[in-house]
């Protein structure tokens, strides 16, 4: 996927588009967001930790972190520059 394709997907799906950067050797502790997030790596590498699973993403790769997903984020020596979109979490059906 290209940056232009990713941005078009974000717009079509109702995401606000932003660009971000995380410095090298950064380790963000476990946390969750109250919004859905989609990310796309522009430069560098980004490791997403979900429980015991660790996945490292590089340039041109993207992923989704749904609202409420507990995760940690890490960078290595190259840090990361990325494009991301956020949108309010989809309403959940209430139990009756």
C-alpha cells in the first residue's frame, strides 16, 4: 500500500489524519486508547506488543489498533516516522 492509498482509505473510513514521530530507543508502556487507530510507517521501524506477541512494522506497512486494545509500543535505533488516523470507537451494542 502506498501513502496515497492509505490516506484515501482513512478519509473514506472517517479517520482524522495526522503524522507522528517516535525517537529511537523509546519504550512506551502498556496503555489503551478510547479511539480506533490506524498506522502506516513512513520511515524506520515500530514494534507493537500485544500480550506476548510482538510484531515489527517497517516502511509501507500498516495496521489497526481498535479502541480499548491494551498494547505497548517500542522503537529501535532508527526510531519511526508514521502517518496515523484516529476516529471515535464504533458504538458497541448494549446487552439487554
